[in-house]
C-alpha cells in the first residue's frame, strides 16, 4: 500500500512540474514584445543609444563594407589592419569548419572545397560590437578608451599610450595597434558621420541591405524593427559584455 502511495505521489509531483514548466514556456512565448532586450542596461536619458543589426542571410561577401571603412577612416591598407572585415564560413559534410578572411574580404573569396563536399557556406561581417559593458573600456589605464553618451565605444588618440591592454581584452578581436600612430584603433561607427545624421560608410555601401544601423531607444526605428522581425543573437553572450551588435541567422559555428 505504501509503495503504491509513493508511486502516486511521484506521478503527481511530475505532473505538477510539467504543468508549471508548460506555464513558464507559454508565458514566455505569448508575452508580447514591448521593447528591445539587451545584455546591458539602457542608460537613462533621451539621447540616442546606437546599435547595429547584421542579416547574415543577405550578406554576399562582396567586401565593400571593409573597403569603404578603410577609405573613409584612413585605415592602413596592409592586410593586417581592419576596423571592419568579412569572414567566410564553410561547413563540410564531414562536419569540419573552415573560416577564411583573405584581406578582410576586400578582394572577394574563392571557394576551395568542391561543391559535393560542402554542407553549407555563408559570410559573416565582423566589426566592433560597441558593448555597453565593454571589457576594453574597463582595462584602459588612462581612460583613452571610453563610451560616448550615445553608446559608441571610442578611442581618444591624445590619451592612448599604446599599452595594448584593450587589444588583449576585446573578446571579438576588433582592435589593433596603428602602425604609424602607435595607438589603439578600432571601428568608431564613423562617429564623425553619424553626428551629422549620415550612415556609417560600411552601412551606406552595403549593396544588399545586410546592415542596419539605428537608435535602440526608437521603438519604431529600423533597428528595433529588424530585431522584432528576426531571431537575432549576439556573439559570445556568455561573456556578458552587453554587445549591441545583433546578428540574424547566426550559426553556432561562428565565434
């Protein structure tokens, strides 16, 4: 009798647990979208808070973003220095993953694997994530790396001492030491352009509209609409950097 009662209790406990789990899932799925959920807390105020969206499904790997970035921002033309670049991911049928970015994608890509060996292949643009909790900002010993009031991570060349701490701290590999100036350099979201109401160069030059730039506070703006309409993810969410670079169709192979 006792054994039967124990089995009944266990079934009741499991049934209650399943009902509770179902309620949580249903509540999560059915909860209406009422804003953008980001890893970092949105600062107070009404100034713009800029973010970025990239649609991997639309990227064709033309490299115009990387080239326009170099030309607009006087980035050294050597194939070692990039504020923006494109990577090609090729997943073979045997499960192996090949990642290539010859000259940042500026010169295009050549697929080396035969078609019959490829499971899928796609392009992923990379750039600074303009994190709201930026590791690079936290480690800078002189305050040369900072976050602007509108959420753009910048470098003040006048203060930078070239210690490379920020370069090492960036988990996305988005910084380099400028060979001539000997200061840290990175994507500034073309800050000189956006302060004039002009799109960053890489966004303006994208021929497929794979890039979306906007204000995360503007709930009717293009970036928030992009986040509403797509299943967007950030790179390395476990690091809790508060990344504001959102990817649609981000595959698990991308790091």
